[in-house]
C-alpha cells in the first residue's frame, strides 16, 4: 500500500494575505517542489491543507489539485455561508473537507443557524472537519459536533500547552472525549509542542492516545513546508522523528498507509 502524507501546504509568496493573518511567508511553497519531496521519500499520495494566512482564497490549492488529480486531495477553508452547489463543485475538484483554525481568534458558536446548516451540508457530501485549536476550544466544540455524521480530525496532537505537557487538564478532558470511531488525531507537528520538549511531549501524548484505543485513527502528515519552523525542520527530519516517536515499525507503517487511506479515500 502506498505511503500517504496527510498534511502539507502549498502557496505563493505574492498572494494577498488577509488582514487577520498572523504569519505572512516571504517565499513560495510550490506544488511542484512538494511533489519532489513526496517522490524523494517514497510517498505517492497526499492531502493539501489550506493555510490560515490565505483565508478562504483556496485558488492556488485548487490549481495544485488539478495538476495532480490522482495524487492530491485538499482540505479547504470556507465561509460557513458557502452554498451546497459550491460545495459540490469543490468536491468534484478534489476537496474532501474543511479546516477550522482557531489560533488567535475567538471560538465560534457552532450552534448558530449558519453553522448548523453548514455542518449538515458537509455531512451530506461526506466531508470531514479538521480543527487546529488548543484543548480549551476543542472540549467546547466536540460535544456540539457529536450529532453530525462527520469525521472530526484534530491537528497536531491537540496542540496542548507545551509547558504543562500531557498534564494539561484541558488536554486530559479532550482525551476523555475522544471516540475511536468518530475522531482522528494527527500525530504530526511535534515541534509545535515545544522546542526542547516537543519530542517528549509527543511521546507522552501518543501513549495516552493508544490507551484510549485510538490506534486505528492516528494519522500523520509532514506539515511541509513547516511554516514558522522552516529553519529547524524539513520533510526528512519530520518523517524520521515521527518514526522515533512511534517507536514501532508496524504502527508507523499502519499510520502512513492504512490509517491515512481509511480517512482520505482517493
């Protein structure tokens, strides 16, 4: 079975950034450069995730999907007022879900009429909802999302407080909410869990996730080009460190192949 990278970004440095962007890259991360990374490391398929600094302008990612329709799928950032016909069009172009990135902004009210209608439409077309947020937001959102027939994907180990580590009480609450048949956790971006302690934090979190029967719903992505961490990380280091964190060849292979492809159907 082919290796799959379940989380990467592509963008142009001259894109217009939303005023709310917390980060504005000064370089291009082209889809061609990314495909070279995949080929070099033996990955055939991948999922592109719309970076938050591009807002709802998914145009470059959609162009990338059109260039490599057999190899790439996409997670878009969309307004919750996006209509059903637009969603169907995006689905045909290779989009398989939406991303909600809540760092630096207030937690949305998913019980509002717009959100309820939007989430129902996402369930109708079998999309997923990927959330990058601290545990304090996740523990508010997961109960609201529970009634919807949606796969919920939690980014980067749940982004718990690096200093508190896995003893972060909100992270422990989040772990207790996880349902192995509904929730997926990306065991990626360990360097977003602290510079010096990120690897140990990731190992500690993995142990707790395994104890909660999440083995079959752990997925991995390179997080290429590792925005805001470009100087300390690359695809090779992200992959080799992931394998060290997992510390089990069989489980690492399962995550990179079976788990990833069970969530992202091509």
